């Protein structure tokens, strides 16, 4: 397993941008697929984006396609989520997660960060 710590959340106006970061520890980080998931108040956690260990493959939820970009830097053991054109409905706690295979299913992810709050105001 890897240990994950998210940062970069905050308050932003609708239409603005934020970049979330996830710092990982553990020598095997580069072998893990990574993902971002989010949970809004009163709602279930949902998949946002995922990236394969090599960064060759990426997947996005339909709700964020064209607005969010996931990336990683294996040398720095970092994963990023660039969020542009933010909407109020993007307000949620965002979690970084790691899995042995890339997936849109949160059940496949076995290492999680503590989350970072993103609030989008109108």
C-alpha cells in the first residue's frame, strides 16, 4: 500500500480553476493506478478521474470531461487534478486513491487519502 496526502482544495468562484495535489509515499508508487473521487454532502462518493501507472491511459467521469485533467509525476510521487471551469456542483471533498489496476469502481482502490475540500461559489 501507499500513503496519500491531498492538498490544494479551497474556495473558488464558479468558472474558476484549482489544482489538487496528492503526495504519495512508498517505493511502489509508480506501479499503482491512481484516481480522484469526490463526495458531496449527503451524496455517495463518486469517481472523477483515473490514470494508469504509466500515464498512458486516463479516464474521466462524463460530468468532468473537458474540464478536469489528471496527471502524475512518478519521479516526484505526485498525482494532480487540474480543475477548470468549475461549477457549483463540483463542490465536494476530493479524495486521492491508489489501486493495482485502473478502474472507475471505487471498490478497486485500497489506499486513500484524508480528502481535501473544494467549494465552488456562484
